[in-house]
C-alpha cells in the first residue's frame, strides 16, 4: 500500500515538474513574440479592410422609380455634412445618396482572453508542401461602429433603402475580409437625423442614419516554429495556408 502511495506521489511530482517546465517555455515564447512584435512595423489595416468590404456591400443599394426602373444609389465616403454640401455645390447631385462613415472603436473585454495565452495553430503550406506550426499572441477583441447616412428628398426613397439594409441583417451580416472569414456585423440603431434649420424656399432634405457595430479581432503577428524549434517571425503569412 505504501509503495503504491509513493509511486503516485512520484508521478504527481513528475507531472507537476513537466507542467512547470511547459509554462516556463510558453512564457519564454510569449516574451520573445512581444519583443519581436514591438520591433516591427506591422500595421494590419484591419479597419480599412472592413470598411472596404462594407462599401462594396452597400454599393448594391438601389431604388425603384415610378416607372418600375431600378436606379442604383450613389455611394459616398467622407464626413456626411461636408461631402453632401460639396457635391451639391460642384455636381448638382441627384438624391438619394448614401454615405458611409467609420465612427469609433472599443476594446471588448467580454470577448477577450488572458493576455499571456499563446494561440497554437497547425497549418498546411502549399509553398513548403508540409504542415507547419504557427504561434501568435491572443488577438484583441474590438467592436467597430460604422454609420450609414441616407439622404433623400422623398420619404418613399428612404423607406426603400432602409428596407434593403434591414434585410441584410438576419440577425447579423457576415463581413468577410483577409483576416477572417467570419466577422459579424449587427444593425444596432436607426434614427432620424434630418436637419430642421432650413430657411424658407430652401429644399428640405430628409436624412436617416443607421448604426452598425462590427465585432472583430485585431490579429497579432504570427511566428512560424521551425523544425529545430526556433521562432521565425512572420507578421504576414503570405503563402496559402489551411488550418488543419
């Protein structure tokens, strides 16, 4: 009985020692990745990529006129007040139009991970024709808010456009981008933002604003683990990879 107890105790000490060694190795790899990351200029431009995808999606909006013809809606990207005022001055713009604006971004702690955690992946490289280990720091969970401003002279046009936007979200809209194939966007608010300070004789322009929140992650740069256990820093893995 005593021998069995001693054997269990020994196994426990060996297991504890193994876990401690693994934790020390992980800590060393984590610290090395942090140092590598701070020395590099790897701005991934994830916000720009998501905005580009949103512009593409909202570029499909249209209205149906009195003759049942489909008329594409012109899409603009800039500060809404400035861009519409400028377009009216220079182009005598035809309404309705849609403008897309990035508002704010916030770190979402509820979707976060404990910061020292390393993310382990095994990927297949077509370039090297073998599976390779990839390590990275935990990605940063971020919620980015975008605003879609709709300008029109007639309420019917506004309703048509808002209906199309609402149908895109059921209950969310996937925003594929080069960093993730699953980035969810949610329609969170719609409000009347019509300017009520028009003077007599001036055409009144109707305006609605739809708020969209995109839940995404800012990925950390990745490092390939070589066959000898060395870390090869690769902020952007360019070869075609498939997670195994």
